[in-house]
């Protein structure tokens, strides 16, 4: 979702059996490239604090943590890390 020069990454998912094969990196690279082509200079996302694989992927893609949303995933009783990437 993009508004002006900011975008929100709503969902990125790779099937469990296909993880750790570079697919997530390829998806993020394409997402970032497409956003840039559309004039988006800042991307935001929320990621479950207990998902180290996803956090690693996002950091590798240039995202940094900018905040925490307490109990964002109510059904899991888990916080979300707010992350941003600026180009």
C-alpha cells in the first residue's frame, strides 16, 4: 500500500518448506524495486517480535527498528516491531 512517498508492507510470506532458499530475499528485492519505481522512498512494516527469521530478512533488506507496538498480535499475546527502510 503506498501513499505519496511512503509505503506499507502488509504481508510477505514464504511456505515453511521453501524457507531459507533465498525466496524471501528475492521477494523483498522486487518489492523494494517496485516501490522505488513508484516513487516510494520510505517503507514501513510490522513484524512479530518472536519471528527472528523475518526480522533477519528485513534487516538484511535495509529495514531498521523504529518502535514497538505492544500486544499488536493479541491472539498470540505478542508485540510487533515497527521497522522502516528509507532510500
